């Protein structure tokens, strides 16, 4: 028995044997570690994917989503894992989601932040239309034109005698949204208010046509909070009727289809 113990002691204290054993242990650890890592990366997980091609500015429903097994290594941090985080969101204004694709957070947005979706607030039954107008910090009076507020719209032009005329074209126009250059709500983050690029408001058919004609003629429109006074400087103040007549006279040669239905913002289905 003693001889066996002595032999075993000599065996385990032999440097060559110890080295071989350490190498074997290291190889075993590396093997199982590598195998576990590979298994973790290739182990499939159930992920929501698009059941069909989804176009930009489209509201996503449960019918647009199916679950598929996807390799873990293919799932990035911004991939959305649960359908309840997708349903009733919209694809962004510049995003098309291919059939079978996963959904990513930057591809989706709330409807109010999508250019065009804001007009779902319109009262279509009463004939309201949405007018989407280019603006900037100056024309929005330093970002003081807010959604759900009311504004008056003034117009400045030069008549046939070279006289600058100025007056209130429309009053009590409801603002629905103010967007930045990326189509996001300027006031979404109250701590980081964006720079206005577009303003959307509700108008009737006659007002819409007047605004489209004024836009086509590059006439200067001035926004002001409802009921406020605006500087008139050395302008000749005229009535709304005079401004309307001026627009109609200047736009008499405009092709009707240039300023009608093709330019009307339509709700996103």
C-alpha cells in the first residue's frame, strides 16, 4: 500500500505530468465555455416579425405581426421583443418594413409625430381640411404658436400700383401640430423644444384653396395669436375681402389641378 502511495505522490509531483494535467483542464474549460457561448448565441428566441410588407406612415395592427424563432445572435438591443410594444404604433415617415423583418424602436413612432397623421384630428364631417405650411422660428413668433391654440393669418402683398397692402386674411384658425424638419412634434420634449419647420392647421375648403393659391404665388403670410395686434408699419391696411380678390386675380391663370386634391393631406390608413 505504501508503495502505491509513494508512486502516486511521485506521479502527481512530476512537473511534466502536472503540466499535461493543467493543459487538459484548460482545454476542457475552453471547450465547454466555447460550446456554451455558441449555444447561447445560436439558441433561438421567439421574436415578433412583420407578417407582410408595411409601408411608411402605417398604423400597425395585430394582423401585421407573427412570431418566429430567431437566433439570439441576430437580435440587437433595439429589436422589439413584445407585440404590445408595436401594436397601434406607426411606421416612421421614411421607413418601409419588409415582410419577415423584426421591428426596431427607431422604425416606429406615435401617430401624432408622423407628418400626415395629425389630420386624423380633423372634423371631416364638417368639411375640415388640413393645411401643412412651412414655417420657422421667426414666423412662429419664437415658437409661441402652440398646438390646440388659435391664430389669425395676415397677408402682405404688393398691388398693381406698387403699394404694399396688408390685412387679416383669416381669423380663429386652429393649430393642430407643429413639426420640426424630421416630422417630430416640436413640443414633445418640454426640456428640449425643437425648431419648427411645418405647422398644420384645420381650415374649410374655401380657406384651403386661398392658402394654396397664396402659397403658389409666394405671397407672405404672417401668423399671430388670435386677437393680437401686429405691426403695420407703412402698409396700406385692407380688408379680408380685398386680399381674397387680390389672390383670385393673381391666380386666375393657375391650372386648377396644381392647387387642388393632389396637395390635400390625406389621413394615413
